C-alpha cells in the first residue's frame, strides 16, 4: 500500500504543480488525508479521500478536477456561485434533452 500511495502522490504532484501534495493515512479506515501546500509550506487545501478514489484512474481524474476547482476558489479566481450557476445550466440542459 505504501508503494501505491507513493506512486499516486507522484501523479498528484505532477497534476497539481506548483503545489506540493502530501498523502498520509487518515484516522478513518480506508481513507487518506491529502494536503496541498505552496512551495513555502503554507497549506492551501486539506481533503480526505478513500483509497479507492485514488486507485481508480477515472475517479482519480475526478479528484484532480475537483482539486483544481477548489484551488481556483481558494485563489479567488472562481466564485462558488459561478460553480452553482454552471451546474444549474448543465442540469437544465440534461433535463430538457431527456424530455425531447
């Protein structure tokens, strides 16, 4: 499991550059704690994920996409209300298409 976490950590570090990714086991069974920090060591985000999410390629892609979104919000480059509006548009389109 340690080697697997190290390889996942390397992938996450590459995907989330310039932030530094730290993965360590959580107190919760089957979970791990992910910390994103700046090069100066300031923590930007901390999230808990299941090991399964990080081992499945498709789910790992979703995790990285979510972290990118959270970073945009943390950096002040994206407002949470914009995300809600975008989700609303997507849901409205899929609802309209299902009625057609």
